[in-house]
């Protein structure tokens, strides 16, 4: 397992736990929500570099996706 794979795994674990807590879901439902999200697809694609961000930063991206129905890129 590469360092990138491990980071993706850690962030995924953190986000599933947070989804369970915030959305009051069981583990299977939380996993399904995250694994089927565009956020997870971007996280799993190592070329995006999203796995280098913190779990809270990726969670904000996931929350925006849930809110707007798609990934939203904030302009700064």
C-alpha cells in the first residue's frame, strides 16, 4: 500500500465517521453515501491531489456537494 493509498483510507475513515455522527446514519448507509459521492471519486483519483488535504477540508467539499448536488469549487 502506498502512502497515497493510506492517506485516502484515513480520510475516508474519518469522513464516514463524521457522516455517521452528523447525519445520524449507520455505518453502511454512511459508507454508501460517501463511496458514491463525487467527493470520494476525486479523493480516490490520486492525480487530483485531494488526498493531501486534511479530513476537515475534504468534509467541507462533501458537505457542499450534498448541499448543491454537485461539487462546488470556491473561488478565492
